[in-house]
């Protein structure tokens, strides 16, 4: 049994539902914030994720960062060295999707070229009548960036666990790969 710890950076434009999504994940679906309250700094949430079919678990230290442009620069100083990335956009806002490129540039610059496994999350899938971003377009962009793609609805608690379970699995897999490399370096 291995217990790992990972710092997961949660970014995206303001009002895309980052905090709602992460609070639903953190509370196992019991806490949906009905009233919007903008994150003005960073909020830290901790959630232990058990990796299915193993005895391993990953403690995710989730850094929910403000999305408003005027606050991002100050918040970036509190990002530290993220192990994982969760980039969220609003499926009903083409602009929030277009801004994902800028978020990726910012995260890559912050991480100084280090590979950070990540997911792209299209939130608000329950608002299908107002949808502006098609799944195929988001999937293609995510793939081009080396990200896995998920669609969620924090309000309806649809698929909220999937992106973070995927990140925990990716982190555990990366750990296993590095462990094997180190073991192969030790003369036997």
C-alpha cells in the first residue's frame, strides 16, 4: 500500500464553476453552492482518493485559484510546484474555452517546462440548450495539449469525480514509472 501526495492546481476563467466543481468532489456531492461567491485568492482543499484495483491512495491538495485576471498574478505566487493540473471552462461560454490556451501558457511558464499531467474539464453540461463548445472541439484541443477531457455538471453532480480520479491515477502511474526506473538503476 502506497499513500502519495500531490498538489493539484485548479485554474480557469472566473465563473466557470471551478469552486462548485471542487466542493462537490470534496463533499462527495453534498455541498453545491447555490449562490455564486467569487474566489479572490486561493482556497486549499484536501481529499484522499483511493485508486481502484490497488491498495494505493493519493492525497490531493487542491489549490482552487481565482480566475479573475486582475487577481491571477497575485494568486500565481501561491501555486507552488503543482504535480497535477485541472483546467476548467464553461461549456456555455466560447470565450472561457478560448482562454484555456492562455491558461496553459501561464501554467507552463510557471512550471518552467516541467511536464504536469492534467485534465481539461468542460463544466455546466446540464445547460445543454445554451452550449457553445462542442465536445469534439474540446476533445481535440485537450489532446493537442496532452490533457484528458471530461465534461461535468457540478449542479447535477454529474461526472464530478471522474476528472480528479483520472488525475490521481495519472499521478500514481507516474510514481510507479519513476519507482521502476530507480529500481532498475540499483545493481541487483
